[in-house]
């Protein structure tokens, strides 16, 4: 059997506030297999977003381990972690995090540009641009390539974010309340799109949500409370 795409082992995270240490995660064990969808449920402050940040190597754990494809990665140098993050994981956030001055196409390309050297980017720029355009067409924005975020609806901005997350062909997508800023009809369309792409590509998909109905569409539901998994 292949190792999990992503795995947390006894993962813990604390922050210091003056002389006090504030625990956020208290020893999380979680694995995500290729093609598997997992919903992460819990009240605000349960540690869900912190867990996603640690799994995505955006932050370092206080204790425990993060594994990609069976290999520990959380202790690798900063540059190696950034490269791994770019190649292995795509992020979709609630508030899109698009650059307002850039077009939809430029926003999709930006993360890839920043993760490669100038010479590497120059040699691959035409192919990357074609791939980014194809992704935007796949998410229904073929006619909106050159629109800036303030010219797009909330649902369209999230579709740009989805395309951006997929450009590097990651093995896993980590989505943090991706529909939390959308109306119900738009949210349903975005979710349908994300699950459709997940199935087509066989992606591992970890979804933070407060929506029980949305969570039930996943293969597994993991519930967190006060920094631990309770079910």
C-alpha cells in the first residue's frame, strides 16, 4: 500500500503570549490518502486552520512530525519546504488572497513564477501560460482571463483561486472554509466544481468547513475540539 500523501504524527503547536504558552494543537494524528476527501469540522478556535498551515508547511510545529509520501518534511530547510509546498499542495482560502492589481491569468501564474528561478520561468513561461489559461477555462472563466479581482464576483474570485491552486499539479488540496464568503447558490456551484476536479485528478482533499451537509460529501469527517481530534 502506498504511504499517505499527507500525514500528521503527534502534531502540536503552541504560541507564546508574554510569559505564557498558549497551546493550539495538542498532538494530532491525521493521514490523507491519494484520492481521499476528508472534512475537518470544529468550532472556531479548535485549531483547524493551524493544522492546515502545518500540513502545508506554512508554519512549523512545536512538536510532532509532518510527512509527505512517507518522508518527514517539517525539519527540512526553509527553501526545501517552500519547494515541496509548491509541488505537493494547493491552497484555497476563504478570502481568495488574490493580488488586486493583477488579472485572473496573472494571479494564477504568480505563485508558479515565484517558486522558480528566472531562467526556469523564462524557459517554461509559454507552456505555463497555456496551462493557466486551460485551468481558467476549466473553471468557467475562459472569458474573464484579463479581468482584475474587483471586476469579478465572489464565486469567480474563488474559481481563480482554485485554478491557482491546481497549476503546479499538486497531489493534495487544502481548502480552508472555501465557501464561507459566498452566498448559498454560489457556494454550491464552487463546491460542485471542486469535487468534480478532485475526482478527475484523483487529488487528496482536506476541507475545513462548518457546514455539516458539505462535510457529509467527503469520504471521512474528522471533528476537532480544543486542539485535539475527538472523532
